[in-house]
């Protein structure tokens, strides 16, 4: 029976690790239109934007031949696309603000789909022009998942999972009732913390499917709501255990052998 529990624990650990491993995908680099003369268009770049929030894009424009900034006499355009190919936004600005900035103010309705976006910029006069593009993601954190963040998160979840497995083994391996209760509550609290962490991590960083985040969210709330009945059962169990101890002691005081006293109460005698 002990081996069976160990096998279940190992399978549960393996499943948890697989679910907690997060793939890091880098945003594609900026692509410039390569020309020997014309304009160099340099936008402010951000690797990630928060879902549904406003964002302002700015571009500075320079003459490729002499490096001088272009602050008048040109018109700049911005087009925004989602990875699905949807043309989301197009804007025009012919007046530089803050001396050098050609700006495009996009409201949050342009960022209501998770995933990768492509921003294209083009600036031109009647004789010269230039353009560039870059990619970014939209998620609920407004931050790209880095390798360092992924490693830290997975390491923390792996450590908690080891503690969880140890607590589960304690539930099945410890004979003392108090010890079993302690191991149960350690396991339960670790499960609550783990499901909450998985929910928040997947909800914040994912750029595609939020179903997994919803699964962890449901598991978190189930584990939270189940704490109240389990507290009641734990208190009732401890009271029952204490009452049995009192009855065992009474039988021993009356001269009954300890082994028989424990057997009468349905308890093992060590």
C-alpha cells in the first residue's frame, strides 16, 4: 500500500512539473527598411503592453545622409496589426511635439486581444522617406516573460511540490492523529498557495489561451472554500481523539492493561 501511495505521489509531482514549466518566447526584433538615403525612423519600443490600456507611441526621424533630426515638412504614419492579420489601427501625425516626437495615441480598445502585435511606421516628405516596424505582446502584466522569471517561478513551485509530497507521505505514514492533522493542513495550505500562484502566473503572462489560468483559479477557490468544513472536521476529530484518550486513561486507572484499553477504544497500542 505504501508503494502505491508513493507511485501516486510521483505521478502527481510529474504532472505538476509539466504544467508549471513555462515556455519563454522572445519578441521579434525591430526591422528597418534598408536604404542608403532618406529617413531613419526610430520609434520608442516596448516589448509588452497591458491588456486593454491606453498607450502612446512616438517616433524620432533623422536624415540618413547627415544624421540631422527632421522636425517639420514630413508626415508620419502608423499601422497596427494583430498576429491574426487583423488591421487594428492606422494613424497620421505631421506635427512634431516635444521638439522631436511624432506621436500616436492609441486607446485601450486597440489592445483587447492577447498575443503578438506588429507596429509599422513610415515617414516621408515629397521626395524622401523611411520606415521601420517592431513586434510586441499584449498580456495582463504588461511585461514579457523572461527566462529568469520563468526559472524563479518553476524553482519555487518545485520546492513547494516537494514539501507537498512530504506532507502527503506524512498523512499516510504517521500513526499519531495530531501528526496526521498537522501534515494535512501543511499540504492543504501548500495547495492553496500553489494553485493561487499558478493562476496568477498563467493569467498575467499568457498571450493566447486563458483556459489553464481558469482551471487553476477554480482549483484555488475550491481549496479555499473547502477549508471551512475541513476545519470543522479537524476540530471534531481532535475532540474525539481527546475523548478517547480520556476513556483509555480511565480504563487503565481501573487496572485494565494498556493494550486492552487501547483496543477497546479502537486504537493501536504502541
